[in-house]
């Protein structure tokens, strides 16, 4: 393990971005280190070949941004990110990759990743990405945005429809046995508006009749009311 964390701890400016490089290949690590050392406001505090060494150095407070080569293996990268978070590492982790699958990218993001950048990017772009994640902003290649949004959508659908305040009031009123007129008076709206709300909730919950709506509400949504 090559590290200058101890010898440089007192010399760095508070605004200096302290970078730890993690990758299997020495040429990859050394090349990045050489280029990053030329970037103003950045300091390479170490370059290591194993996740265990990286976790030890990260835990010591020697790094603010971990530059992680995900081509060591997506599973290894995900384990590293999850373990680093579990051990209390509060810095940012930026994955460098020649290409991750959509599923692996989403798993890394869900584990607490700060960003993903392709190895084909220029040094200028890499420097920008490091500064951005160091500032607490995510960096994500556009090719992964579609899969990320699809994952969020699937999660939302799995949780069921999102009930608005009006939806919940109407459903509570139904369970209390109120008529449309009584619901209209409660909400201070017209009976026509109540009927429209009922049709809207029926479509949202996938039912057709008032009795089906009551049944589904009791079975699936009573705890939300």
C-alpha cells in the first residue's frame, strides 16, 4: 500500500480534496495519481490495490473522495461501498468504469455511491466530477439515468398508488357510511365534485363500484387513513 496520509495530514489546506485511488492495476493507479497531483486543490493521499487496504485508510480519515475502479468487479465495488458506509465513512465514493451494467449501477447508487464516471472521459472531466462529488453533488453518466428512473418507478408501483389528502378524506367518509351529499358538505364542494373524486379514486385503485372501493380500502389502505 502506498499512502501519504500520515505525513501530509498536517500540511493540507482545509479546502484541499484528499483523494484515495483504489484499483487492481498499478499502472492505472499511478497514472491517475500523477495526473491528479497536478490539479490545484487536490492531494492524492494513497493508492491501494485492495478493498481491505482502502477501507482501513478511509476509516482513518485520510480521504475525502475515494476513486474506485469498478472494473475490479461490480460485486466487489458494491461490497466496498456498502462496507464503507457501514463503517461510518462519510466521504464520497466515485466509481471509475469502462462500463457497468444498468443493474449494477443502480445497486451501487442505492448502496450510497457518490457518482459514476467512464474511463473514456478526459482528465478535465474527471477533475470536475471529483470536485462535484466532494461538494456533495452526485455525478452520473447519462446512460444510467433511464435505468435509475425505471427502478424508482417500479419501487413506486410496488408500494401501491399514492393517495392524496382529498383521496383519503373521501375514503374515510365512505368507511363512515356518509352519502355523497354529506361528503360534499364536509369538504364544502359540490356533489358533482364528490362523484368526480370517487371516479378518480376508483380508477386509481382499479375498482368499479362503491362497494368494491370500500372493500379494497378496508383490505389495503385502512392504515393510511
